[in-house]
């Protein structure tokens, strides 16, 4: 099935009807669409070493500079590669080695800036810095030499995400893929130019990049970047200025806890203010029914739960109008076909469990530089999500878990247990290690590691192993607990039995 996608996000943002509207805001300033385009045009020229199709990586905190750089990259018809501000050098360098960017844009105020600058230059990339707050940004639209805007088929975005094995892979989406993802959501969730979203999500993943930021810009709406501290979020949600909020279940749990611990007058103010929101959305991980109920009790809103993946954008969503069923992720979004199949790829009847497959113009085009992985991810033109699900009454889908026990979702982030194990095997005191995700009230799942000490004079503590991991892995990939054991439970072929490792933590 194909949906005609004739425009792209960069073309859409230049709609003269949006020009004077607020595009981006933070706690000190607002940027109109004209100002944002002016800054993007300035970046288009500054990024001159890069040609169409080149990758441009950028380490810039979520906010107006981040968005201007991203749009400047697209104005050159280059591929945007967002880097995570929370990642240590080893993770950032993996992306540089894999994506081979021509240019790397770096905010010098960030902690990893100087190391990344050296790493980028050592790999032959040009580096550019973003202006510091004391340098007044170019605010007027400077047209510069005309350039053809990116075409729908041009590659647009390379997002790195963990697979079942090895290091994270780059998921490449074209402008057409993105436009299909955005139009499905803006239609389904009723976005208009009057919306203002409070954005507290990271911008190196689809949730923050597409669902929150790109949908706002596509609609001529305002995107406000704010701090993620629960009390600050509550104050903004209750301000009467915000219409939309999206986050992961962990964040809703934290907001609920903050509300419960607040004094009575503050609670009343937050609840009364938040009742005026238009929509609150949860995704990236299963939303527990009690969190949905408690949020409804506090704000009067039934969280809209949806399901998606970096490779496909959003595929399933509870409705804007109509029943939002707890424990379910709703129905296929406009333009998406979703089915449940058995192990041989045959669709199963409603109610039966199987793998979720998706076919849609939203689906990504390739894993960067990994043709075999790309081929293996599709069966007869359908993308195999690796998630288990079933279809219930009224066609509502349920997610029943991952097919691979080695994929863990913690606080909305996907982590490959095998990748974490591989990193820890490089520790001189670790002979062997097995990483599992255990159910956890706040994180959904939390990483734990059972490990076998090598023959070393001193066995490191769990805190030391955690600190060691944080220097090498993204913070959410570092196990929260370490359990030393004389051996790991293994089957006849030597494969570690993860179910038994899980039980080790229950003892
Ligand atoms: C931080 N830590 C974590 C996580 N985040 N540990 C496990 N899981 C995590 N997700 C570590 C920190 O390093 C810290 O360690 C300790 O846990 C507590 O950190 P804290 O300051 O409380 O965390 P935070 O910085 O406030 O972050 C929590 C968070 C964040 C806001 C929930 O994890 C987050 O932004 N999650 C959203 C991720 C997301 O956008 N996912 C979308 C991808 P220590 O105490 O030792 O210092 S999925 C996607 O895009 C698809 C398409 C989809 O469906 O949406
Ligand atoms: P990522 O690869 O980081 O984009 O994460 C995508 C994965 O998040 C999916 O394959 C699902 O396993 C999970 N996911 C996203 N939304 C939901 C949801 N509403 N319920 C359960 N799992 C979800």
C-alpha cells in the first residue's frame, strides 16, 4: 500500500502561513518560523564542506540550536546524524566510525566537546561549533544562493539504536519516510498550529525527534524545550500555555510521585492547570494500567498509548476520540498495515499470539552499511519488528513482549544485553558476565549483571564496575546491580541460561 507523499518537512516549515508563529521556545526566548529558517539558512552555508548525501553529525543539547543545525543539514540535502549528549566518547566514536560524517557540529559548552572534536578531526571530519549564548544569533532570514530543497526520496536521518547483537546500528530514513510518519501522527492526534508541546525528551531518538518535534514543526505549532525535573514539568503543564505532552512511562511515574509528595495547594494547582491540556501521550515501553488510572485521577486525562519503533515510526495508536483501552496500543495508524504472523510468516487469527509485522511508507530504507541486516529484517516486504503481540476485541492490538530475551527496555531506552556483556568482557577483572532485564517499578525493566571474577588480586565492587561502565557505555546501558558468582548457569552447549540468571537475583 502506498500513500502519496509529495512534500517534506523542510518544505513544509517554509510555509508562509507559519512565518510569524512561534516555532521554538525555551525559558528565556521564543523563535518564530522566520527566525528558525534564517538560522537554518546560515547553517546551510556554514556546512559548506558537506555535499548532498554526506552525513553530518551534531552534538548539540536539545533546543533551538539543535533544531537549526538539523534543518541546515537538510537544506544541504545531507543526512542528519544526531549524537546523544549523555553518551561517553566510546559510544560517540562508534557512531563516527560507522556513519563517517563529513562534518561534525559540536556545542563547545558540552562536557564531551573537546574529546569529540579531537576524535572527529582524527577521522578526517571537519568540525564546527555552535554559537554560545553570549553571541547573538543571526535572526533575519538571509536567503543566500538558491539550492534545490531535498526531495522526498533523499536520505534524511540516521538514528542509532541497539539491535539484538553487536554495537548500535544506524537506521536510515528518507524524507518520504519521515513525512509519512509525521502525517500519520498529525492526522491521528489532531495537531494544529494552535498546539504548543512541552518537549523534555532526548533528540537522538524517534520519540523526541519525530513524534514531538517534527509533528509540531509540520503543523506550524510551537515546541517548547523545558527541563525534565518533575516539578518544572508540572509547573509548565499547569501553566495554561501547553496543549500537549509526550513521554515514557518512567516519566509519568515520576510525575505522579512528585504530585503525591507535593503540598495540597500545589497539587490542586497542578491538577487544575493540567486538566486544560489537549492530549497526553505515552510510549516507547509498556504503560502499566495503574499508571494510566492514577494519571487519569490526577489530571482527568486518559493517557493515549501508542506503539512504534525507530525503524517504522509509530504503527499503532489508541484513538484521539474513542476508547483508549488500558494495556492495549490501539489500531493501525493511517497508512500503516500491521499484522500478526506465526514463525513461518503466516498471519494468525485474532486472539492468537505471534510476531508483529508492519508494511507502510513510514518504514525505514536500510541499516546503514549493513545490507545483510536490512535483508534479514524484512519478509515478503513486511518489516519484522521482533515484538510479540496479538489482536483483541475491536481490532485493538496488545504488545506481549520481545522475541529476544536479550533486548531490554529501560526507562524507554532499548538496550542489547549482549552489547553490554561484550563491553564488560574487556574489564580485566571480569572472566564472564551475563546481563538481564528485571521488572522494575520505575524503569519498567532494570539491567542486572551476574559476573564471574577473573583471577585478580582484588575483586572490584559493584559500584566500581558501574563507574567503569559509565565511562564506556551510555548511562542507561550500565547495569544497576552486579552479582559475583563462581560460574554462570549454562546449558549443554555452553550457552548461558538467562532465565536462571534472572532467578539468581530473586534469591
Ligand atoms: C538514566 N539512567 C538510567 C536511565 N536513564 N538507567 C536505566 N534506564 C534509563 N533509561 C541512570 C543514570 O545514569 C543515573 O545513574 C540513574 O540511572 C538515575 O538517573 P536519573 O538522573 O534519574 O535519570 P534521568 O537522566 O532523569 O533520565 C531518566 C529518563 C531518561 C528521563 C527516564 O532515561 C529518558 O529520557 N528516557 C526516555 C528515552 C526515550 O526517549 N526513548 C525513546 C526511544 P547514577 O545514579 O548512577 O548516576 S524509543 C523510540 O524512539 C521508539 C520509536 C518509541 O516507540 O518511542
Ligand atoms: P526503539 O528500538 O528504541 O525504537 O524501541 C522500539 C521498541 O520499543 C519496540 O520494538 C517495542 O518493543 C517498544 N515499545 C514502543 N512502544 C511500546 C508500547 N507502547 N508498549 C510496549 N512496548 C513498546
